[in-house]
């Protein structure tokens, strides 16, 4: 499995090589790749934690099994940027070990080169999601 | 005015009926020469998911703000933005957006700083348009660049700065944030902790009227009668008052600014765009805690 650091570098470079408009197109594509919640969570929204740092309702749940982290995130269709952020974190962190996720770089939001395309204020939602994922992983490990 | 106004009966009761259009009117006017439709959203990707056919996107964060200094773009940049958006000085511009038209109202306010005469809001915004199943597209809008003059930004008529706010204490002010932000329980709006300040509370003397009181469930504006009952009746404001509205960064207060100025016809209303993110972090700025407006003796 590619390391989180390597995946982050690759994704960051991919964004960096694009113009502002194409960065948004790529983020929208990534948003479309966010997996649907499995039925056990889709039918039990009470199990999910609300990410208060995000402007739109984002909910997440983390599972730890045999030291591997499973990440489940959901955000409404009318919040594609938030879905994009959720999908990025899912792609970077899902399936890694507890130690790897806990050691994931704190500056993921800053290394995606999205500040000009998305604005600094909006990127902070991504920070909130990352912090909450790490906290849940630490609690469940 | 390039395109005739919407003669909708609800709008005719407002002080300036020409500043609103209904979803019916806009659908009937798609493609009308002289009309430019602008989408301005909280979510920067939403326009790319779908938009009203022919609409262009103007983003408050990335298009209307300067990249470095906390301020809006200047005349040359606004002229460039208008040009690439296909807007002429005489165009009728209809703005709509998500989140109850907050960012659409904010964009309209910036258009007014540059004195664009005919700017209107779509009553109910993006949410109502979609809910009614009206046409949307993913197709990129092809824009023919226009000539737009370089206009000096007017920071006097509709905009208030911190020193003016300080001098205004004792005169009518409207705080449009949530009750918890107003009374000092929290420094930020629920779900927006990144737009925080170092202190919580409100500007002395400001009355609390959360912005949403001006809106219906379907995001449209309330009727003139209902709005008057709130701002004139309950809060005792008068249309010839000099009023300043604020929130946390000025987007929700643009919504209230629009209501007071255009729907109720207040002669002097300014939006304090520095709002709580500035006032609540300003060294030495007076603040009141609790649910009462409070007073401040200078």
C-alpha cells in the first residue's frame, strides 16, 4: 500500500500542476468518488459524528479492525466541496494502520494547493475532518 | 434599466420592487438580451455541478476579494471581472445562490460598491429554483467579453468601517448573528469555528435580529408587512434612521442590508463587513454580554 506521505505528495503535485479552474474540476471528480455509506451506517445516522468545522452537514465514523482503519464519511450532494474534502481524506487514509493514520501529516490541508482555487476559509473544514478522524482512531485503537 | 422589472404582486409592495425577480420571471426571461445571470455560492463547486442555463459564476471569496489585503477588489479588477463575465455597465444582472442567498446578497452589495445600477436578486435563490424543478445545466456558459468602465469603489454609501462603527455607538445598529453569538456564549456561528474572534458578545447598543427572521422556509423574503412588523414594530427602527448592520464577515448582514435598504426603503443603511471577526478581535473595542443591547458610556 502506498504510504500516506507518498499519496499526499502525488495528489498535491497533481493539483499544483493544474490551473485554478482545472483544480476545481479535479476536486469535483474526486468528490464523485466518495463511496456511499454502507447500510449499517446509512440506516443509523445516530452512530455518526457531525463535523462541526464544516459549513455543510458532514458526518463521519471510524472503524478499527485488526489494526486497520476504516473511514466512513457522508456529506450532502449540494455541498460538493465538502464531499471533495471528505473523499480526499478517505482516499489518503482509509485502510491504513492505526499508527499510520495517527501519524498522518497535520498539514494535509496546506499541501493540496487548493488555497487559490477554494479559499483559505473553506479549507478549514478539511482540517476539522482530519482532527476528528484522528481523535476517533485514537479512541478506538 | 435594460430588462423590464418583474411585476409580481408580492414585490410591488416593497419600497424598491425592481430589485427582486421571481423564479417564474427568470425562467421566462432566460436568453433575454441585456440580462446576465450570476451564481454566487457558499460552495465553490456547486455551480460546476449544475447552474441555471446561461449563468456565469462569481465567487465572493476568490473573485470579489483581494488576494492579500482583507478588502474587496478595486475598480480595474472589477471591470476585468465584469468583462469576462459578459456584463456591461447597463446590463441587468440577476444574482442567485445557495445558503439562502447569503453570498448572492454579498455579491450584490459589492456590485453596489461599484455603483452598478441594475442588480437584482432571485427571490428564493438556487434552492427554490431547484426545488421547483426548473432547468439546470452543466454546460459551460460561453461568454463574449464586454467593455466595462473602471469605476472607483464607493466605500461611503453602503459600507461602514470600524472607526465609523465606534462613532455610531448609541445610534441604531443591527446584529444579525445567532442569539448565542450575540449574547456571548460563543465566538463563532454554529458550524463556522474557523471564522472566530478572540472575544464574544456584541457591539454596545446593537439590537439582535437574526438574519433568518427576514426569510421564509423556502428562502424567499418575507412580505413587506411581515418585515415591517419585525424591524419597525418590534425593534422600533425608523426608515429615516442611520443604521449599521453586521454579522461575522458581512455575508448574513448583506442579506439584512438588502432587506432594510431595498425592501423597506431605509434611506441610510451600511454593512459593516469587518463585522465580528474584526470587532471581536480589536484591542480595546467595547463589547456587551447578554441578551440586552446594553449601553456604553464613552
